[in-house]
C-alpha cells in the first residue's frame, strides 16, 4: 500500500499566520498539495496538521483524507513526520509532500515513485526537494528522526530523481514568497 503524507503542521511563523490557508491561484495553499496527493494514484492520503488544526480543517476540503493532528508540532518537522508515519503504519511506501509547495505536481510524484531503492527524492536542477519516497528499510528508521530536518540526514543514499522539468519546487515561507508565486 502506498500512502501520500502531506506535512502541514507548522504555525507559519515566518509567514505571519496560517499559511496553509493563504490563497494561491484562488485556492488555499494546502489544497494544492492535497490535490497533488489525490491525483498521484496512491492508496491513501494522510495530512498532518498541528498549529491551527481546527481552522485548517474548517477551511480546506479534506474529504477522503485521513487527518493526523500532531500535538508536538512545535518540536519541528521530525515530530510532524513521525506523527504522519504512525498514521501511515502498514504502508509499504510513503510519499512525503510538503503542504506549502503548490508547484509540485503528480507528475513529479510518479517519476520519483518509479525510482529504485529504499528511498528516492526529487531534485530540481540538482538541488534536493520533494516529493520524497520512503520504502520499508527507510520507514523502519523513523525513530531516528529528530529536530527540524525530517529525513534529510538519512537520505544520503537516496536515489536522486531530476524533476526540474516537471514543476516549481519553491515553498511558501513568507508573504514575499506568496507574491512571487502569485506574481
């Protein structure tokens, strides 16, 4: 079973509020990542919420999506990722997407999923990004996650899959980022 895991638990401190709800091309930012996950042909979609979880649930269509609320969201991305991986237990493959990357689409997910190995990750013009695909051996190492780095330190041997021709990996961290994407 393949699960798409969308990480969207942060408080949006640099953004100055709930960036998951910021409008990008007429839709909430998080709705773009959820749409990508739905279109990716996976068996299950899990969205990890944390800060402002109730407001996000009320504003974003999460029909058919499993929501995992990470109470420890303030501890960083690794806490959100561990929470999401617990919710995705039993999956053979987990595709990790970030809830603040509206330019990453289902084509990138498909290309990275087709790569061999225990882990694969998209790169954009050689720079590492998302989606990241984790399979059994790598999923077993989830207990090693700490801080705000997610699997970054564990992905040294991951298969790198060029996706620069498929989308824009920029994430929305600030209101200036939002203006550039909306530009």
